C-alpha cells in the first residue's frame, strides 16, 4: 500500500512540470505504460510519433482529463508548428490545473511565437510565485522578444 501511495503521489501531485520535465517515463511506466512511451518520444523530440500515441491516449477520459498528457500533446503540436491546435490543448490543461507550470510556460512561449507578448506576460504572472525554472525561462524569452 505504501508503494502505491508513493507512485500515486509522484504521478499526480507533481504534475506541475513542463513536458520535458515532470514525472519521468520510468515513474509513469507502472500506471500508464503507453503514456510513458509517448513521454519518452516527447523527450527525444520525436513529436510526430508522440502525437500519434498521445491522440490515442486522449480518447480515454482518464487521460483526457490529465493536464500532463494534455500539456505533452500541446507541446508536441507546438513543436510541429500546429499553433492553433496546441493553444487549445494548453488551455484545456489549464482549465483542469490553472497552476500547471509547464502549460503556463509553454503557452507563454506559443503566445510569443504568435506575436501576442501581452498574453505571454499574463502566463508569466501566473508563474511568478512558483520559484521555478519555467518562470525564469519565460521571463528571459519575453525580455528578448521584439
């Protein structure tokens, strides 16, 4: 029972991380092996393959309400320049967990890519108190934006 709690806590309490951080594929493996494989593809920047697996996962309501899965899917879409679709899934992740660090950072980056720096600043404001790398990274990107 203790092991189950540790795995559950690791997977569901620390889902504040960005697509390339967060629970490792090894941590995810025991509860959702398909997501673990998709997460590995995201980390390897094999976004086209990751999207196929993530789309299949999103057909299951358990996964479609998981902000980490939604964030990884949006992250992959954004990296394939499918900005409108990526934005929708980042926003879906944030509806479930407004403080999701990865979704806030990456949505801010998407806003910069799509020339909406004021929207990116709103994402930065959400991250302001997280004391995290994502805040620093987005802040730097906003400062460099022109």
